[in-house]
């Protein structure tokens, strides 16, 4: 008799964005004429920039030629891309990395989900709350989370509330934790963390031999100075942090798939006997066994991000979405709702009107204004009473959505 992995049975019914999709599909079915504007899932809508397209085309042609054809590539990624990542994303910030500390992959969702495999099952996990659901769900699947209580929390996970009350800055936990997921600029709140606060976490990790899993997928959206672009800007972070970055949100790769994960050789975790083990080696072992690398063509496309034209074009993309973010922020504020984020991130996090719960507001917004957003509680119990909108739509739809907020939403 085949047995299932019963940990999967502990998961909530469906992945957040699948549940939203289900509700929207039902609404569409019941209201076929509704002109729905989707500001829910954080998926980009602009086409890939020309420099990237050109590079992709060239790479396709190379695959057609016996002389330049490529079969399996290195599981860790091609050096031509790794070198550019280091040269552009780290060296200018005074961060020194070796090529074999950067692992090219097909996405930060996969990497932040898979990374937990290299850690023991007895680790205490901490997440900020609200949180990108992948961090929690993958630990549930692995059997590290315990059971889901009526408070919406798994009993073996430490939830660190990030709400308006603490300005969305996570406070160090009272209990000891071993693995901490941090995401800044934050998904879903769109808020950032100053260096002095991030330093507290690095110091905590060093003092407790803990590891920080730092998701920097939205780094390109940082506009203000003084906000860390990489956790390695904090002294000592290379000993305790793994960082995830992606081409999805800065260069429009959500459907093209390319990202990278930095695992410095100094980062150690321990055997039960206290022997220090390099996580870089374990991640390399995991990737070489389970992953055959990102397609050459796609890596060539990603490398074009780091050309002069590519840099200009991805900045224009980010600017486009940040204009939307400003339109949403100002529009929502003008109708008297409290709004956060959207200054250094493509997400706007608002307080629902009249203390309404997140899913009720989701239904109200969909019914009255035909707008899809993401209920804050879907990201964790501290997201209750909040709601997320994304700036990744077209400018036209963003303006239309805000007009509907003003004219159709009854609050
Ligand atoms: C989101 O809406 O939170 C994004 O789709 C996250 C992701 O990139 O998977």
C-alpha cells in the first residue's frame, strides 16, 4: 500500500493564488460581461525589454548551429551570467563573492521553497507575519511546521508580526529560532527594513548560530537611499545569510524564469554533534542532483540585463511600475483609507475600510468595482484586515481601477 506524505494533508486547502483564481473564475462565470481588472498576483504585464529579446534571439540561433549548440550546461549556471551578477549586483556595494557562491536557477519561488531541504527537521523556523506563503507551505510539506491551529498559525513555526503598530519592522523573537525567513522590500506589505534593524537580525543569527534566508526579489524597486539592497551590506552577514534574487520583477522574467541564489562559503549549519558543515556544499549537492540548470537561451537573455542598454531598459520598466504604485497609493489615500508600501516596492498594502475582514473586502471589491486584489489574511494571521494591490498592471488599468475605487466602491 502506497502511503502519502501526510504533511501535505496539513496544508490549507489550496495555494493562495489558486484560491483567488478559483473565486475570480466563478465571478466571471456568473458575470460574463464584467470587465475585471487584476491587481492580485504579482505578475508583470510589460513585454521583455528589447536588449533581452535580441539576446534571446541570438542564443536561439546559436542552438541551431552545430558549432555553437549547447547540451546540458553547468547545474550552477554559466560563468558568463554569474560573473555579471557579481560585477553589477555585488561588487559596487563592496561585497566580494566567488563564482561558486552564486547559483543560477529558474526562480526564487523554487529556491526559497527548496532551500529548506538542506536543513534538519528539528530546526525552529521563524517567519514574519504576513509572509509569502511559499516559506510556510514548504516547511509544512517537509514536516517541520506542526499542526495548523484555529488562530491560523502552525504550532511549531514562530510568527513575527509586522503590522502598522510596529511600522512593519520585525522584532527579534523571545524564543530561540534557528532559521529565519526575511523578505525586503517585503512581499506583501511593500515595506522595507533600515540597515540598523537588519543588523539586529544578523547579530541575532551570529549569536544563536541561526541562518537568515533573505529574499531580495524586489530589490530593484528600492528608491530611497539608506535601505540595504543586499543583506551582505551588513557586517558579518556572509557568515549567516543566504540571499535570493530574481530577474522576474526587475526584468519581466515571471514567464521566462531565471533567478539566482547566493550561498557564501562561510555560511555553516551543524550536525547534531556540533560539526560545522558548509551550506554551499550541500546546496551544490542538492542542485547537481535535482536540477539540470536554466536553459542556455534563458541565461543569455538574463545576461543582457547587464548591458548598458539592458540596464536602461530595466530601469524604465521599474519606473513604469513605480508610477502605477504612486497612482494607487495616492488614489487609495484620497478616499480616506490607510495605505502602506508602494514607495520602495511594487506592492501597496492597505487597511480595509471599517475593520472589514480581508476576504469580505476581496468579495466587495470584486463585486462592486470588478477589481481583483489579494486578501491580507492569505499571507498570515497578522494580515487580517489588510489587503494587497500590485503595481504590475498596465498604467491604463491602474488608473481605471483607482477611478472605480473612487466611484464604485461603497465605503
Ligand atoms: C505574489 O503575488 O506574491 C507573487 O506572485 C509572488 C511570486 O513571485 O511568486
